[in-house]
C-alpha cells in the first residue's frame, strides 16, 4: 500500500500523484479513486475513523487540550490498496483520498479546492456518549444540497460505552436523541458502530471501507458537487 500526504496549499496538484498510484506496468490505468469527506464534532473520533480507512496512524488523534481540537486544519491523505476489488471482470486497485476537517464546519471553497471533482462518500462521525453536534445534518445539506443522504454513512464511535450500559446497538438507536435517530434513518449508507479500543483502526478499517465502497457503487461512483456559492 502507498500512502501520500496532501497538504492544503494553493498550487498543489494531487491528481498527478493519483495517476502514478493507479498505473500498472502495461501502461493502462485500472484504479477506482474515491474522495471521502470526514465530518464530525470535537472529540467525535473523526480522525481515528480516518486512520481506520487508510489503515495507518497518520491522522493526528488524542484528547483536546483547553478545548482546542487536535485537528486544526484540513488534512488530505491518499492510500492505494492494490487489487482490492473486481470491476468488469478485472482486478482493480482502490485509492482512497480521505479528507479530515477541523470540528468547525469546513468552508465550501476549501473542500472544493482539495476535491475539485467532488466527494463520493460522506462519513458522518458521532460519539455514542456525546451528542453535541445537532447541526451536523443542517451543515451537510448546506454544503451539498439534499442529495447528500444518498452518499452518506454514519459511524458511531466509543461504542464500548454501550456495552458498559448493557445496550445493544439496535436498542441504542431506538433510545438515543431524536436528531441522531433521525440522522441514522436518513443516511443511505447505514450505521457502523466502533469501539474505542487501541487496536480498533486496524480491526474495523476493512468493514468501513467495504461499506463506503458498496455505497459508492450504488451511486455508480458519482460525486457530490460542493456548493461553493454558500458562505459559511
């Protein structure tokens, strides 16, 4: 697997890098490249989910200090997974370009600059024991319009708290806050629960990758267009 860090700087051309990642020895490119946007509040586990998706520990994680999040700027990482899937009867690489954002909602122009061809999958991250991001759905719709639901999946982190409370995930979704229950019902990619154990990124990465890959395939790998005329 190849990992590439792409910084938010004017004048960068990350797509030159992607071409190299996806090109085989015969000169033909057989790679599916997907842009994934992580959205969630402070300490939601957003960066940890990003690490699970790329199979590494590159996104900065940890407890915020004096209310300041560990993630203070946009960070874009690309990882190539050779021969991850079959398309039209042939093996194909999967390249994930995962964009992590600060807990304050990302500006449309910033997302467009880093993902000019659009976003294929939205990963909304919420902690099982913290429900302070009630405006998440409103922000996502402002950024992408009503079509965001077809491209979104929900990841609920710190699910170990459910075990401690003796709750099953299905029970949790029926008893949680109204806004989170409504959000879970709207995202067409479904809901994934992950625990906050030290090894969960390596253990949970493949199921989340497969879930977002299936969701993107249902949308024929079309991308959401960022509404850059919106001011946030």
